[in-house]
C-alpha cells in the first residue's frame, strides 16, 4: 500500500508540474470564488487558456 500511495503522490506532483491538473484547480477556485456562476466546460477552459497563453505573443523568438 505504501508503494501505491507514493506512486499516486508522484503522479499528482507530475500533473501539477506539467499543468495537466489546471482544469481541476480552476474548478476548485471557481467553486470558492464564484459559487453563483456555472464554471466553463473543459473545452471552453482549454480554449480560454490557449487564448490567454498566446494572445501576448507578437513576434517570433
């Protein structure tokens, strides 16, 4: 059981480090700060994150 727990913890850390858990973190934040509004769907969240990430890029290199 200890090995399983360590693997689970390692997996969670990896997901956090790579941003793979961003939608789950968004949902937690949204529930705390905006309980009166529905959250974005996973697809909407992805599109908004891509737009936010790349909207400031104006040049190459």
